[in-house]
């Protein structure tokens, strides 16, 4: 296990499209494990491989719900429903949050760490995290979508923001 350096804006790697993983090697699995360690160390709820400087379609998420730690390879949103609007942050954009409109529920298909196909449906924060992390794989940041971006401290008091 090791903690990797989180790439910050304005690094150009954050704006590139990540490549599909065609073979699950020990390196890919180690990267997923390191991404999880890095996410927990930074107290985030999600992390995508471009955030550690690697343009592969890999994400990790743990929003603290019953799904636990999710490690996903080549994740793809196959269904969206409803709408949520609220604050969002990013470990690659420290100090800022933004209000982003997202689907309330998403169904995501991909491969797990062992290469088995998995499908997960999540709502609320989990759905937001999936959309945020999959955007990272396409070079899209929350600041590209937010209706308002503000420095942390300028938001509505007592509103807890989770970063991913
Ligand atoms: Co992010």
C-alpha cells in the first residue's frame, strides 16, 4: 500500500480523456489499491486515476454507505434518473466548492478489481460521486459544470461538503 501524490489544477492531465483498461494486470490492481489509500488519506469520498497522474479508466469511491469501498475499472453510466443540486468539491481543486446539478440516481456498469462485471445503482451522494469520478475520466472537472464556484468558507454555514 502506498499513498500517491494528488495532481492539482491546473495540471493538464486533469483535462485529458483516460484510456480504457484492456488487461487487468497486477499493476492495475496495485494502482486501484493505492488510489483507495490515497483517497482515505486525503479524507475524500472518491478518486479517479487521472488525479494521481495516470490516464486509465479507474475509479475508487467510498461514501461511507453500505456499498463500502468500490473499486471500478472502465465504469460506464448506463442509466440516470431524477435530479439533485448541491455542493461538490474535488481533491484536485483544494479550497473551492461549487453547486452542481447531477442525476439523483445512476446505474454504473464496469469491472471489479478481479475483472468480474459488476453493476451498481446508487442515489444521492453515491450517485454524485460516480458522476464526478467518471467525469474525471473524460477530462471534465466540477468547475466545468458548476453554476457557482466559491471559496470554502463562503458557502452556506454548517453545510458539510465532501470532496472526491
Ligand atoms: Co474530483
